[in-house]
C-alpha cells in the first residue's frame, strides 16, 4: 500500500495535494479504495458550492458498499474530475492519480492541520 510523503491526509481517508496556485486537489487514498473494492459509481460535488470542513461532499460506491467523501478543509469546489465519474475504476487503478475534485480553501493554512504520511500510517494501523 502506498502513502506518498508529499500529500496530506484525513482520518476519513482522503488525500490532499496543495497546488502551486493555492488550490487543493482531493481524492481517496489507496487504503480506502482497497477497503472498498471495485468502484462502480462516483457522485462528485457541485462546482461553485462552499463546504465546511468535514462536511459530506461526495460519494463513492463499490460492489461492497457506499462511502461518503468529506471536505478536508472549508472551501469552495472549483473543479471536478468528470473522467472519474465516467470511469470510477480509475481510482482502483491508481488512487493518487485519480483525483476527484479541486477546491479553493477558505484558509490556506488549514491544510497544515491535516495528517502527514506518518500520521496517516498510524491511523490505518490502529
């Protein structure tokens, strides 16, 4: 299982990458997709909508279960990856390349409160 050191993570298994323009790219972790199994449906958030940190923002469904995706920080969704909604199996193939949405954080420093790779590793081991 892969946990890239350059990303931040949530306890609810989202990964977050800070982009050069200050936006955040968000997806689900390799651990999450492994636990869910083969994904068959992804419901993406609405572009332009504001979400509070830890609010339910999207849904992924697998042959096993449906799972909510949560906003890692407060902010506005600026883009969604429609390719993943059209072909959800892409998340199973490479969870860290298969981003789900991008958002502009309300407070850029909020990402620093998220878990680093070591902290996320401890979450999945407990």
